[in-house]
C-alpha cells in the first residue's frame, strides 16, 4: 500500500462505504461494522497477506476517514470539497459516469435518485472489504457514485466559463436565445430573455431553504458561493456568518459577521449576531459614535450594544 495507492481514496465517505447524506449516528454504526470486520481477532487463521491488508486498511484509511467524518466540521468540509470537484468536472465536461451503477444513477428519474443511490451504495459496500482487489474496485465505484449523486442533487447547475477571477453577478448574462427560437417559443418575453441573471441571489435563495430545513452544511456552501460572486455584500457575509454559527463553527461566524459590519456598519442583523458573539469592534474603521468593547458612546449607531449604567 504505497502512498500513491493510498491517494486514490480521497473520499472518506467512499472509504467507509457510507452515503454522503449520512449523519454522525449512521457513520459511527458503519465504522463499528467495518472495524469489526478488519480487527485482527477476525483474521487469526488467515494468511499473512490478508492480515496485512486488514491492518493497513484499518489504520491508514478507515480510521482516518472516521476521524474526519465523525465531526460536523469534518463532514461539512468534506462535502464542500466534493461539491467543488463536481462543479469543476461539470464545468470542464469531465464528469462522465463509467461504472454501470453510476451510469444508471445518472439516468434515473429525479424521484428515484435517493432510493437508487442508497440501493447501489448498499450493493457495493456489502462486499467492500473482502480483498485488496475488491476493496480497490468497490471503493472507487462508490466514490464515483457519490459524485454522480451530488451532481444529480444539484439539478442543472450554473456552468460558468473559465476566467481568471470571480466576476460580479451583474457581469454574468444569460446566453442569448438562438435566432431560430423566438421569445414566444421559449415561453419568455424579450425583456426576460435579455435580463441579467443574478446567480449570487440564486445561491442565497437555496441557502435560505437549507437554513429553513436545518441543513446547515448545504447552506454554508450556497452562501459561500454567493460571497465569492459578490464579496462586497454585507448581507451575504451576514447570512454566511449565521449559517456558520448554526453549525457551531464560531470562529468562521465571527470572521463573516465582522466583515459584514466592515462593509455596512448599520446592518442590523449583523449587529445582532455581533452582540451574540461578543465581538470586539474597536479595531474596525467605524464612526466615532459607534460603540466599541460594549461601552456606550454618545449618539452611537450601535447603542443597543451598550450596557446600561446606573446613575452616579
């Protein structure tokens, strides 16, 4: 098991043979099952090659994968990495299903995606740890299945052209309708066809839906995409900070709430969360009337931060 071989298995969900939608309880249950299969006590009478395989896979792949996925932060970061990979491969038109199950998942009806994914995953993971050859084949197939599943759940993602840096949403226009298709045929008016598409707002809308459903990792990803497109939006930073706070990632929440106030000192929502996070705003370039360190200054815009002082 050379370092190059180990690098093939960068998806910890695939290593454990568990769905990318799995929560902490399901991940822990799967880990216990796999650890039991690979435990030395299960291979007392096995030959040296099998023992070595079980020991190496458990210590170098399975245990690190579990350590990464058992925490909310690790799962959020892993999903963000996988989604980024899906978007990149889709943009470059390189996300092509090769395995039979992945091909079928790409073609099934939207209403059947969840059921087929879980069934296919169960089929692949059942025999995943039989041997080195089977583990390699099945784990790679599961990793591909995960990418196709995430691609299907994205619907029809925005495919942005390659560029040296992010551009503002105002610069991204809808493709011009082909001459052969009239506005009437497309179901849109000429005004709608030529209107700019605010992709950042689309991310915000999806993020709000995820927040409502308490799916905070997904919300974080959507709000991050919105911030990348419109980095000077105080509201976008506020919503990203809020999502991080809900995910109990306080450090990241503080970063974005602070940035929101740096962009707009009067953002009431950001002020509310700044108070909740007990942010020290003294280092921000704010008007002299702004409260810093929780003390009142005359005529402060942030007066609700001030602590009431009893008369001397």
